[in-house]
C-alpha cells in the first residue's frame, strides 16, 4: 500500500522549492516556474492556493496558512537526511541527494528530531544550507548520544574525523583549511583550556572556543 505521505508529494515539492527560493531572495511565481518547468506546476500552485497554503498576486507568491510550516518540515527532513547519509553512512553526494528526496516525505517530526540529536544538531546541510531547527535543538535531554558533535564536545585525547564545518564564516574556514583542518582530516584534541589545541597531520593548532564550535567531528574507533 502507498504510504500516505507520498499522496501529497507533488505539492510538497512545490512548497519545498518555494522555501529554497525565499532563502535565495527569489520568491516569485516566474522563479518557481523556471525552477520547476514541469507543465503540471501551475496546476499544483493553483491547488495549493485553493487549499489556503499559498497566496498568489500577479507574479508575487507567498506562503499562507500552514504552508510555511509544512515547507519548513520538508526542508528540515531533507537536509537532515542528507547529513545522515553523507556523514554517517558515507553515501556519495548524488545518491544521498536522491535518497533524501524520498526520505523527506516519510520522516515524522519525532524521527527527524531523533536524527537531529543523533547527528549533534547540525546547523547546516552538506552544501552549507541552514537546517531549520526543531524542538530538540533547544531542549537537549541527552537521551541520544550524538555521532557527530562540535569539537568543543569531544573528549580530550580522543581521535576524531572532521565531518563538516559551519559555513557562517567563509574566510575563517578557508584559513583553517590552509592548516589541514578540512572535512575528512583526523584530529586529536589535546586540551580545551585556555584555548582548544588539536593535533592535525603532525601539527598542533590552537583555536578560540568560537572557532572550535564551528567544527563538527565524528569519533574514530
């Protein structure tokens, strides 16, 4: 039997695309039609408008009713799925993107929160896109031990592999890369005070706490 979530998949794809267009500052009907040139797109927009989830005025389009929250959940599930597939299962970018497109339709809010906690509440997708936070991001009860965590939460002396780095400060990320602090590198945290000191490729590097917070790692066995 077809899962109930897949019955709304085409319209949910419209809502998800509108969220992404808004992030890029291009939330207009022509931009949506360019992004989704399928002949069925206008009909889906009309259906969403009649359902009270969108509002269209000329070339302007906006979320209405529960449309924005529905889009937020889709985007959150998609980007968390990408993180899970990339960082934990080490699936290639192309395959993880295709699989994430399926997973976004079936992850319940509770499962999405569990995945988020499991990953250490990542702020961005592998492509650096912001992951909309869930309730688990503000109430962290410790029931799920994260596989991916901020460098600040890693135990001293434990080796770990860098999984991703926050894209908020691009210049800082580029500078760290010149020292070998890049996704895929194995590091070992030597101390946390007065600054964070880690070993990478035989070199010791001191980091401020706010920099360490931007680096996410996975423990090495």
